[in-house]
């Protein structure tokens, strides 16, 4: 009978091979991930997995949901292994090696997405044949989504399809990089772009134009005031660090030259609420400020002036539960009963919202995610493989 170590040793080379292939797909958020999904679907298809796909409006970005039932036909329940396929941009000139070519060095795999989070996807795909060979009591599902890095745009579409098809799953493991620690909660993540339209003119006559940049600055100042208010709205028994909701400005872009009144400007900003009420508070407060102060002043000079908020995404938080089947399962699998929370957002809250017990646990450190020379260690990949292989004891006869 094969030992756990023997199984890991057999599967690990395939894990590295799959990870290398996944890194080659340049699935930067907002670009097509079709080829990567076709690659994953082919692997799972050979194992007689049943699959469906959901697309964005352009049909260039796609989610994949596949189910393996093992040697017997099973209906209902099961455990989801969830990962996103998109990565953040990478500039080749800043990296020590090509970011889209896997490089193995010092027992690490370097490459964009190696840690966040193609490492987990590679582990799940490498273990899939092992699951398919078992007499499973519960199905294993594979959920691979697009554009998680840009406010979880893909997952809600896939989840709607799950509900439509009445696919009821009991547990979801979201494999974001947590150094294989069990994460039981995280803040929400609301992302916005606010667009300012003013009136261009010569810099020598600022009173005859409407500077989109200057009104954007006033808008930002108001957000900064609200940020200070949020620090005083700390919920009782907050489990987060910092314990309050945070707000930050990511980018401001507008204007043509220093002597031209800017007629366009955009402010990219985000809010990470610890409770939904804080999200409502900030949005209502800034909208009142825009409606009662900024817009009337702008329109007094230029009636067509405008301020418009674009919602990039509003990711709900992942809430700590007193009794979580998913958290307990992963703690049992890893042998680590410590349970933590994080401030970064994931798709976990979306699965939790439809009644699936959810946990975040995956290989690699968040400290490597989104960084130059991103990597994942062999040890972390093997710990993930161990967790997934041990999962068999929970779902197989």
C-alpha cells in the first residue's frame, strides 16, 4: 500500500510540470484566459469529469466548473477546490528572468502567478487523477475563475450558474496563498473609479474653465476625511489588523499640460470594510458631498460638467463563523489548529453567501504575491499536496 509520502513523491513532478504550463499562459486580468481554461478542461476531461463554462460578454474570459465523481456516480454535495486563473501584470525588464516562463532555482518556482495562485491550481490538477481513481463518497469540484484580481468579476457569474443548476456543495476551499494556514475571515473589498468631466481652457483664465483635476483633489480630500472617521468606527471585537475599515487612493489621472485647464480626470480608489455598514456609510457620505457641493459649483460654470462613479467591483467580506465545517476540515487535514484572518480579499465571501461553508488555505506566502520575482517554494507545494491527498480520507470509501 502506497504511503502518503510515496504518493506525494509520485505526484510532485507532475505538479511542477503543470505549474510550468500554467505560468506560460499570460492571463493578466482583463485579457483572455481561454487557452488556460482549455488546458485545465483537457486534463479533467481525460478523467471523465463533467464540466460547464460561463463567459464574460466578450466570450474571451471564462470560468470553468468541473466535477469528478470517482468510480461511482454521485449526486449532490461535495467539496469545491477554488482558484482564480488571472494574474497581475509583470514587466519583464524588472524581473531576473522571464516572468511568464517558470524558472526553478533553490527549490523554488519563479514566475508570475506561481504563488498567486497557479500553484494551488497546479496541485489540484495534479491530484485530480488520484481522486478519479477512488471510490468517492462525495464529488470533488474544481472551480477556476477569471479576473479575481479586478474585484472578482468572474466568480459571481459562475456562482449564479451553480444556483441555476441547483448544484449544492457542502464545503469550499479557496486556495489563495496563506502559507497553508487556515484563514477564517477577511475584509470586503470595494473598488471604484470616479470620473470627472470639466471644461478645458487656457491656464491664464482659470475662472472661465472647470478643472476636473482640482475637483478630483477636493473629492480625494473628502475621502481622506472619511478615512479618519472610519478609524473611529471600530466594530466591537473586531478580528482584523487594523481593526477598522480602510480606504486608499490608488491612482489619479487627468489633464494635458500645466497651462491647460483639465477637462478630464479619473480617481481610482478602494474601500475595505470590516462590516457592510461602513461601505454604505462611505458611499452615501461621498455621494452627498458630490451632489450638494461639487456638482453645483461645477455646473454653475459649465452645465454639462459631471462626476460619475464606476463600480469596478464590490467584493463582500468573508465572515468568521462560530462553527465552520470548512475550517474544521482544513485544520484536521493540516494538523494546524491555529485560525487567522487577513485583510486582503478573496472569492470566499461569495461562496459563503450562497450557504457553502468556506475556508481560505493555499500554498505560498501573500508576501510574494504581486511582487517582482514572485515565487513559490517546493515545500509549500508539497504541503498543499499533502492536504489534498489527506482529503481523500474524508470523502472516499
